[in-house]
C-alpha cells in the first residue's frame, strides 16, 4: 500500500497498481453473458429471425414486387431483344450475372473458366434466344450448369438480355475465342405491338 491506500503489487521488479474495474464495465460484462442465450435463441433458434433469412426474404419480396411490373417473361428472341434495350432491366440482369456467373465468365464477361462473352465468337449460340436456353439447361456436358432450378424465369430472360449487351465489347481475355462468329442480334422489338397469346 502507498500513502493513498492504493494496493500495489510487485513482480520481477515491476510495480503496478491493483485498480479494480469500473462498476459499469463489470455490469455490462455480466449483462452480455446473461443476455447471450436470449439473443442466440431469438435470432438463431427461431425460424425467420436470422438476419440472413430476413435479408433473403426481403430480397425475394423485392424481386416479386419488381417482377409484378413485367409479369411472366418468355425467353423468346423478341423479349430478350426488347429488354436488352431497357437500361433499368439490364441492370437487374447484370446483378444476376454478378451474383452467379463471374466465377466462370469473369466480372465483366471477359471469360475465365467459361468463354469470353464480349467477343463475336459463340460456341453454343446461333440465335439470341439460345443464350436463355443454355442458361436454363446448361451446356458442354455440365461445364455450364443448368440454372432453371436456381433462377426465376424472369431472371433468366434479364440475365440473357444483359449477356447479349456484352457482345462486341471485345474485352481482353485469358481465353482464345470459342466457336464461330454468328449473325448480329435482331433489331429492337417493341413488345407493346407484339400480339398477346391467349
């Protein structure tokens, strides 16, 4: 002890004060220990309360809200061409691409394991609607996986429209061109003039 009645201990010639922790710190520590099981049960034990599940549910609800504006899309040439000329929907297709496709096709479609999508050479595509077909069913004996059971049909159309917009950018690629040059995509189509099927 010293003149101020502070406890000092010495070890190996080093002196230090034995100051107690502040009361608020001790209580905060006790409350966090006592509260942790409640937190674990509330946010990890009750279905739908996990932050990741809440995010997924909110994302799904937002996607349904967006898709309610356009209804159910078909993956035909006219639909894909129409949506590739609508920047807001191309951005939705780009987000689907960046969330699922960049590990094989590169961040900007320049190709990695999968082919370069920015040049004029295509291996499995002859017409623009073939892009959606390949995304749905896969290609190359599983090298390109089928996404029909993982993506909403509208997402397939919109990501196809995004991929179609990449053509002709000719970004530098680690891969040589795959396949052969095909005809240009069809001209823009106004879907409001397209006859509706009954």
